[in-house]
């Protein structure tokens, strides 16, 4: 591509990038409609500052309203300060929607240039550096703004917002706030809110160790404007203070429930006790509104008849994560005995250990599913696109047509699916398996703690079989879901060393015994998914060689995100050669998260990883693992697009600090978004290190969690 300073004055000139292709045709021979579609996939900065200057035809097309009205800078890690300023200067007056979410590397003075985009209707500044005064300056100029996303950081003061800024906020209909401090943020200024999304990331203690209070700042209004609200969403990070603050937001809702409310969602890790105000709110909702989307803390649903009284109107999202909802309750209270729920697009039953079992088994240690309950669920919710059944033991009994995989195969519209590993084991293979007594061995865990993990002494039934077996139920499931884009296979007892919503150090449980029957053959079956973009495999003890990974690398050419954790035997990384072979074929892979005790991040690994030419983010978590600093430096030099390098291993603090400083010194200047964290996993200072990681990386790759049906589809731009 030509540089932004070049111009070509000859109308019929063809740029070198549009060289002749098969049949003598070149790029500019396509119609304008086709060219506009192609150009829509070019990053906005490259489009305006580079492509536009190659010839007159592209100069006109690159400024087409369909391309410049919406500008996406999210995850455009090459967007430097100067490039963003130049982009705003060139097309700022044309931009109506601007997404700068997660642009943490841009300075506050660069963010101020957003004020020049006076026609903005929608802007996402989450993760950007914004003070109260800077926000006031930007919003004062945006009179047409209707949708806003920002962070509310320590030091935010609503009294510093100008009257012009408050006038803009009074017209905003959609607001997303990520709260890092106890505050109402700009909610009291937003008199026309129809959609409110709140992400609570407030820490209980300051960096100095002082305990924070959940009381909101003096002088702030405690009467946010909710009367027009249609969507209320709150997602809480762990911590008592987040619960204190969200109660203050909910107290206003309990006084008067908005009549047009159709989506009410609260995502809370752990327990969140009901109060008098929340009970009043739920009672009012049951009487006055019909919902399309519902998610409540598990303690609000467990043992209550709330679901029986709630009214739903063409629901598209349900989340009952971690609830003690039995199969009978699921059918009676949610599906209403088989009610038509064709509108339901997303269902999260993660951690609902009894949701596929009849009521009679609720108090028993029984994991066998009732196929009739699952069959009713599948028939009623036939258009499901996102389904999460992870974090539970769902075991199928032997019998034709009753296996969980066989029933889920009827959901032909599925695009994302999360399952426990033990649920995909073939029932017949499990029944024929010879019972063996596990050999117990001690494995270090946490700060010197040990757990006893069962290691089977018998060989896997799939030993030596790398190819998928067409007769297996899992193979058949994936064959019937050819358009699946997101797949998670997570051990029902899996505990990450760095979880998103649970304590980082806790006792680990051994893998479910049925998971021993899920190995290389089942992993190879995933290679059928030609459109697969995101894959998570966690706690698969039956992996012997990892040969199935090679099949995925060869056949899943759209794969962009890969997360592997605790595969095979915990004490040995037996799949390293297969992983190296797999990575050679992952040309579109952007994110890799690898969690494995005793993993050696050596030259062989980084040499293979260097062939992932599109890689942008890497996170390694290895409790007793090691790394080779020279190999890391060489890898970063060979992969110019890598901007996130997070490694938490068993190396010494001095080794980690020296490597981190070397990486920043060598690559920070040419990679504006570079974020490097190298730190011992079990060091007491890890919490302080984690709090400095940009939220976009912390939430998406550094900390482990299941992401299928985590939020309603299209919740925010």
C-alpha cells in the first residue's frame, strides 16, 4: 500500500496492490458494490490514511458513507496517537458511530479529539483514559449523542460536568458504565435512559491496603432516572463492595418498576442475599412487566416460586447459572410444560447440576440425565443459537437416541456450545470399560497445598486412534452442527489457577471418571467444524498424545481464539509435539491461552508459535512451569502483531522482572498497545499486578471463564 502522503492523479491508474489475478481480472474490475464490501473489512485507519491514496476510484469509494459513518478502532492495536488524530481530522465530520473500546494506549489528549466528531450518535470509550473534565469537554460538543459507554474511575466528580455536557447526557438513551469506584457516574444526568448496562469492577481495598466503602460520594443524586428503562443489566466482579453499590442502584427500581422493562439481568459470582428492597422489586416485576430476557442471582431463585409468577413475552435470553434448578422445575416453570419457546436464542444453564434430572433425584448424588427432560427442552427451544451446560456432570445412560449428544444434534441453529467433558463420553464405551482402582499421587497445589488426583492405570479405549470415530455420539453431534463457531469442552471439576469469578487458589478436584473416555479421537472430531472460530478445551485427562489437535489445526482454518488447559496427565506435557504441529497451520489465530502445570515454554514451543502470523495475544499460566527468556525475545521479534504477552509461571521474581523490562525496552516504541506482564504465579504480589492489566485483556484472555451465553446476544455494540 502507498503511504498516506502519496497521491495518484491518473484516473485509470491501477495500484500495484491490484495486480492481475487469475483470468486477467484485477481488483478494480469488480463493481462498486463488491468493492465496498471488500473495503468494509479493511481497518478504518488503513482505509482512510493508506488505501484512499492509491488511486482516484478508491479515493472516492473509501469515503463512501457506508464506510466512514461507522469507525471501529476496537482492537486496532496499530492505531497510534498520530494516526487517530489524523483520522479524526480527515473524516471526523462524517463519523456517526465510533468504537474506541479498549484503546488504553491512547492518551487523554488524543481522546479529546473525539469532540471534533460533532455528528456522533453512538460512541464507546470504555477502557479509554477519561477524567471528569475531559469527559465534560468531549460530551459538550456532541449534541446528537444517543449512546455512550465510559469508565468511571477513582476521582470522578459529576460536579465538574458542564451544563452543555449535562444537556447532552439528558438526551442519551443507552449508557454503559464500567465502575472502578463507588459512584453513580453520569446516571443521574441521563433523564431519557432506555438501556443501562453496569459493570462493577470495584476492589475492596486500595493499592495501599485501605478498605473501601460502598457508600456513594457525598453530593451525588440518589435518584437515577429509570422511568423509561427497557433494559437493565448489571455484572459484578467478586467482592462485597460491588454488591453494596449495586443495591443502591436497585433501591430506586424497587420504588417504581419501569412499565416498559423487558430485560432484567444481574450476573453475580457467588452468593448475593436478598433484601427487602429486592423482594419488593421482584414482586413488582412479576405483577407489572413481561420480560424478554432474565438473569438473577442464584440465591434469588433457589427454592422460590418466583419463576412461576414471572411473565415472559417472546423471550430471547435466559440464564440460570449455578441455580439448583431441577429438570422438573425447568420444564414446569420456564418451559411451562413444553410451551413454544422458538424465540429463545440463548440459554445458560452453567453449573445447574440438576437441570436435566427429575425432581426425585434432586437430593441424590446422581448425575444421570433424564432424556425426556432434555428432549422437551430441545423441542421447545428449537431455535437456540447459544447453549451453555458446563460446570456440571451430565451423564447419559445406555440406550438408543437418549444420549445428550444425540438430542443436542437436533438444535441445527446452534452457533456456540459449552459442554462438560464427561457429557460427551459414549455411554456404551463407558459401560464396557473395565473398572480399575486409581493410583493416588500427590500434586502440589496453591501455596504448598496438595490434592490427591486419581490416575487410571488402564489404557484409554482410544489408544493409538487419532482419527475421529464416525460411530461415536460426539462425532455425530458435530457432524450435525457444521456451522458451530464457538465450542467449549470444560471438565466438570476444572479449577483454573486464574479464574475470573472465583478465588484464585482453592482445592482442586480430580477429573470426572467418565472424562477418561474422552481423548484424542474426540478432539480430532472437532476438525469437522470448518467455521470454528473459538475453541476451549480444559481438563481432558484422556489426552495421550494430543494428535487430535493437529486435525483441528489442519481443518479449522477460521480458528481465531484457542484456550487449552490441563490436558492429559498433570505432571507431563505429553501433547507438546502435537501442539507444535497444530500451531504451524493456525494462520488466523489471534489469541492463545495455555494453562498447564509443568509446561516448559522453550525454544521449540516459541518457534512453532512464531508461525501463527496473525497472533496478537498470548497468555501462559503454568504453576510449576519454566520459560526461556531468549526464546521469548526471539518470538516477539518474529511476530510483529503480538501486543499482549502475559506469562505466569514458576520462575523467580528476578527472572520475570528482567524479561518483562527487556520486552518493553525492545518493542514498546513500535507497538503502541504493547502490554507485558511476566510474574510468578504464586507470588503474593500477583493481585496488585493483575489490577493493572487493561480490562479488555483481563476479561477476554488472562482470566479463565466460560463465555458461551455469558450475556444476551447483541447486548452492546
